[in-house]
C-alpha cells in the first residue's frame, strides 16, 4: 500500500513539474507574472525562464518515468530531489541574507519548499522500502 502511494505521488509530482516546465517554455512572460514572488526577485529574462523550464521538464520526466519503471527509481528521483532541495535552501538563504523578507517563505512554500519536501519524502520512502530490514541484513553488517 505504501509503495503504491509513493509511486502515485511521484507520478503526480512528475506531471506537475513537467507542466510547469512546459508553461515556462511556451509562455515565459506569462509564467513570470503568474507565479507569486517571481517578479519581485528581478526583471523578466525570457532566456533564463526557458533555461529553468528545461530543468523542470527533465525533473518531471525523471519522477514520472521513475514511477512507471522501478529499475533505476532511486537515482531517477534522487537527482531532481537534489536540485529541488538546493533551490529551496537558496530561497531560505535569500531571506536569511535580507534579499527578501520572511513573508516570502510563505509566498514560495507551495512552489519551492513543498516540492522539495515531497521529493525528499519520496526518495526516503523508496529507499526505506528497498533497504533490507534487520532480519534481512547480511551477517557481516553491524546492526545499529
């Protein structure tokens, strides 16, 4: 049951990331003005928005493909998770260094922090399901 839930959430996250990437590529200026918090962080740069849109497309494909094909799932999910977590940390650092006010932690939560937390949960959950339990651990492995 937990494995199916993780897979469904990963697929939905993949679709959402992919859709965001498509939006960024197809209508970069509309994306810029639609997403809360983006316009206050700098002027519109079509090239920059589209560059990041490609990243979102790739992350979406990685999560969706990993949900459909378990062979390399951990790697497929870990790499975009690293980017999403780094992105969230960068936004926290912007607040910590005074580039924007603490209210932006709330403004950014749904689009930045939440995907990072979800992806971390997916990677951790999948890893835990794939890791041998104490009874299954090899004899030469130290039990903690």
